[in-house]
C-alpha cells in the first residue's frame, strides 16, 4: 500500500499537512508494509528538505500511490482517477459550491473519504482540527475586543509560532471585569476553554454568572440544556433535545443580557432553535459586544454572523438596527469574528494534533481489514457511485446548477 502526502492547491494557501515529518516516520516504523511519499510543496509549513531529512522521497509525481492524503479540497483538474482520497470535501451538507467536485470524483472512479465522516461506531468524530479552531478563535475574539475598544493590539495569530506564543500574548493584556460566555462541549469549546484557563480567568457557575457581578473577568461554559428549554416546561436530558429539537425553544437571551464577549464553540444540528435572532439583537437588553463565532454557520443560529470572514480581514461589525454589516469600531456595532478556517493560523500545532489522530484511527484500518469499520463508515464514493450511507447526496449530485 502506497500513501502520498499531497500538495495543497486550494487558494488561499493552506500551510497545514496531515503528517509532520516526525509523525510520518512514526507511521512508517509502525507499518513497515506501507510506503509513504511526499508531493513537493512550496507552501507547506514543513519544507521538502525536512521530509528528505526524515528519509522520505519527495517528488512532483505521486501517481503511483494508492492513497492520497490532503487537507483541503483538491481542484478537479488535479484529481487522479481510480485513487483513494482523504480531504475535507465540504460536500456532505450538499454545499452548492462543491457539487462539481463530487460529480468529478464519481466520474473519475475515486474513493472519497472525508475527515468529517471518520467516526466511531456511535457516530462520534475521531479526527479533526476543531480543538485548534477553538484555540485560535478564542484568541482572535480577544484581539477583536482590543481593536474595537482600543484596549490592546494583539498580533495576528498567524504571525505567532505556537499555542504557547498565543497564550503569552494574551497574558500581557489586562482584562476589564467582563463576562465571557462559551457554548459547546466538544473539541472546539475545549480548545477555547484551554485558552481561558491559561489566562487564569475565573470559571463560574450558570447561577452565579446570571445573577452576580464580579470585580474581575469571569467565564461560564454552557451546553444545550442551559440555552434551550422544552416548550412544555419539562426537563428531560440532552438526548431528548438531540432527538426532538422541535420541542425546544431558545433560552439564550438570559445569557445575552449579561454577556460582554461570546465565544460560539458549539455544534448546531438541523432543526434546533436559533440561539438568538435579529429581533433579539435589537433588544435594549442584548449586551453582547464581541462575538467569536468559531462554529460559523452563516445565516444560522447566531444572527450576527452574516458571512464567514477571512484570516486577512477577520473582523466586521453588525448593526442591529439595520440588520447589516458596518464598521466594527462604530459605537452601535457588535464586533464579529467568524473566520471559518481558523486552524490555518496555527499550522504547526494543528498538523501535529491531526497527524496523531490519523495515525491512531485511520492508518491501522488499512492493515487490519478495517476491523473497526472506520473506512467502511467513512467511504462516500465507490466504483463511481455513492455508498449506501451517503445515498442522500444523490439529488445533490444530479442537480446541474
């Protein structure tokens, strides 16, 4: 079995890679029956020379490999027929902008594995960059606060070498006595929480957060049953919420009334109530001044998120009265940071963590007859067709526009 670490070709350039040179050497040692080649790249965080030093062949031609391993979408013209590909395809939610990509993958008889579809037998994702999105998102939110209120001027995350460097910068600033709200319970929120804890910001309970005032900055981490409630007033459990989201309504405004800086690190499921609407934001009781929307569901549950912002221009303003974008420094504007590719700003750390997960969960499946069903569950296309699990994409594939 021959594996290729392929060059990232999507713009804007992404410097991440699935395997660091050291982690690739570890994979080679664990699976001597595997061959690993590296496609030459001039943008990857780790240079071609580093892979050569680790003993790997670096070449412009990887067409003799069986499995192509990348990060972002592969341009249609670069796809090699009859291969297995791993990358974030952004197709499983029927994203219109990648319909042609999925059509081409089927036409070229490619087996597609999307990192979002690599799950265990209970459906929980095993691999992703979410933790690092949380790290950078929390940092960027503090940066947005400083720029909006001229309180401090943090450097862009992408100019810093590591998570430790981000933390060092954050610990130079003096926070006012603000209340910080963090939603979510997964990898994204855990990454953001790591940053809040590294700043030694006090964590408080929901009751204290909602009812007390503090002389220092504090944060509260909440999950679905904190910001949603059943319409009939019953309190059941999170599984009831996930199974019957239509029976719930948002209870988020009680937090919005007392929150200054909101970090959105949740997963939003279809059919769940919106956190807050544009009408909610118009309320004089809506107190949030800065939103770091790491989840970034555009025109979704976070009404202030009008679009995904970019690493080069990460912050925009939301004017509640006209429900439109404005200068984030305007007095009435809510500053919104909604970059949707945050781990790109921390390529070394993000690549290191991703490679550990890929080596643990995916590579072994090629050599143990997929004993845990990892590949079978993750496979989107096979023999020019959608697999049974992803048949719901057929109408998406058939559409021409």
